């Protein structure tokens, strides 16, 4: 394994799709949702709080901890793949850019998929409606929680995964981390796949590959039961434009609310009303 790249995308924005397109390249190991960040993040907690580390020379411990994380990441992927490149997918990489840069000792390359937020929320609502036979924790009639579309949008906007991802993205721009990342609109990937993939390869600075967008095999495997009704990681085999269902699923009043409350996002990524 020569290099690890990262994908830190919005939920419901085509991140799984992109991983499986990249996986067509025989030189790339593209992960499902990865736990790598959680491994080194947990190690940071122990390194920070354990008295055994506090009692020793701080500079020496810092050097050792950095090597532990870096070599651990390399060893992990060298043990599970012999491919030249890894694309590790986790929503947290972008906001933890400085920590990742410290661990790797280099400027990491992070791809972030984005999508019209009205369609992100609509996708969440669509998944909510898919399983009427099962109780969902977002809905509680006794407390009147999540009982309407606007209420469910409020819940998703204030928590994980959507609200947290949007807040992290806004902070990425506030801190200037965005200058080192590549942002890819889901809509552009669907409409202009060849040009979009060339842009990705140019950013990663590795040889381009000719992809088959009509026959995308799903190689990333995830047990969606673990993530609940919103953990839909199944992709379509053929890449083609996806029509917006936001107004149909959410209603004009809700889509207008999303537009008005996230104007910075729509301006930044050139979405129109």
C-alpha cells in the first residue's frame, strides 16, 4: 500500500456510490464506512488522559503516539489489501483534518461528496417511510415527537447524521480546511461522470482509470441492520441522473425552509432555487 486517501461526505450524497466506482480501479481499495478514525481517535483519548503517558517526557510521548497511529493505519491496510491505494470513507475525516495531518505527517487528500440539501432531507424522509411495519425511534405520539414532516426535518437538522455533517462542513469552511479538500456534487457525478472522475484523479494525483458507469458492481459490504432504517448503503448498478423528489416528499413550505436556513450551503455549491 503506497498511500491512503479519504472520503468525508454528507449523508445521502452518493458516498457509497463513489466508493464502488473507485473500486473498479484494480489499484484502489475503497472501504465501506470505516472505523479507522474511531480506532485512532480512541487511542488519542487514552494518550491524553492516561497517567502513564502524562508521567513521561511529553515530546517523546508525542513522537511515539504519532508513530503508533501512523504505523497502525498502514499495518491495518497492508494486512487486508495488497492494492496500491486506499480510499477510507468516514464522515469525520474533514473536521478532524488537523489531527489526521499530525498522524500522517503530510497534507491529507480528502474528497467530500455534497448534494442539494433539499434532496438529502428528502432521502431521509423517503427511508423513514420505507418500513411502515417497524416502529421508529424518531416517532413518539405520546410526546408528539417526529409526528409531521417539518418536525422530522427539525430532528434531522439538529442531530446525527445530517445536522452534524452540515455543522462540520460549515466549520470546515470557517477554518479554511476546504482549501485542501475536493468537493464533488452528487448531481455532477451523475450528469458528467467521466469529467468528474478525471477531476478526482487529478486531485489525488494518481493515474486515471476508464470506468464502466453502466455496470457498477457493489463491492463494499455493510450490514444495514446495524444502522437502522436510515442506513441504506445499496447502490444502483447504472449511473444516471436522479430526479429530485424533495417537493413531492417534503412539500414546498419545507423545501423553502431548508433553502432559507442553509443559504450559505446553496451559495457555496452553486445550487439554485
